[in-house]
């Protein structure tokens, strides 16, 4: 009889441990999902902010050297973020296209002057030469 009580007590303890573990897991998994979602959102926001800063810096440098006149030039150091899909320098805009999963975001900076050139979309530190040409 004492043996049966001991077996029952051990099985009760192991079931209680399983219940505690299941409860802890049930509480941890949603928290991890929320954490990963917020981290991804923050990372995407930082990448868009970096792209916006790059586009704005290039436009500002172009306008500065334009108003200084030919043969003015400057070198702009930028850090191109990882999620850049394509870049485009058109008549009066610098566009940086970014991909986040299935969505695409365009970061555009407008200029008061005509622009021509190319921005390398590969990630990392880059040096961009901006020159005034007549």
C-alpha cells in the first residue's frame, strides 16, 4: 500500500511539472513573437531613415556644388543599408527603393536642380563624388 502511494505521489509531481512547463511555454512563445515583430519593425524603420538621410545628403551636396559652380566637387560618405533593392537618379529626384519581405518602399528626395548619376545599391560604406558640370 505504501508503494502505491509513493508511485501516485511521483506521478502527481511529474504531471505538475509538465503543467508548469506548459504554462511557461504558453506565456513565453507569444512574448517572443511580439519581441521579434517589434525588432523587425524597428530595424525596417532605421533602414528607411538611413535611406532618407542618404538621398537628402546627396541632394544637398549636389545643390551646394551647383551653386558654387564648375569645377566644384565634394565627396559624400554614406552607409547604404542592407534592404536597398535599387537606386535611381533622375532629372530632379534621388530615389532609393527598399524591399521589406513582400512590400516595397520608395524613399525620394527632390532637388531644385537637374541631377544625373548613379548610386550603387550594394550595402556598406560608400563614397559618392558629387561634381558641378556646366
